[in-house]
C-alpha cells in the first residue's frame, strides 16, 4: 500500500476519518485539475486512491466476516 512520510497510518484511522480524508482529497483533486501542476495532481490522485482502496478493503473484510458468520463458519 502506498505510504508517504506526511501521510498518517491509515490502519489507525476510523472509517469515518478515512471518509473525511476522501472527501477532502476529492475536493483538492478537483481544484488541482484546474491548475497547471500535473505533478501535484498525480500525487493527490495517488493519495486519494490509497484511501479509497483502504476503505474498500475494510468493507470487503467486514462483508466476508458477516458472510462467514451467517454460514456458521
């Protein structure tokens, strides 16, 4: 998983905190698209994808746990 020295450890964040970061980064990506700094845009998009991947992974793991519990495993 992508890690940047200025980025906090995603595993220590709650789902709500990750969702807030996704919202913030989405706004910043939209602003960066209007600018003339493709390097900044790429870094913001990469960070956004990292948070989106983390929340997706958590939701998938929760779904698996729920599914196994329902099946009695």
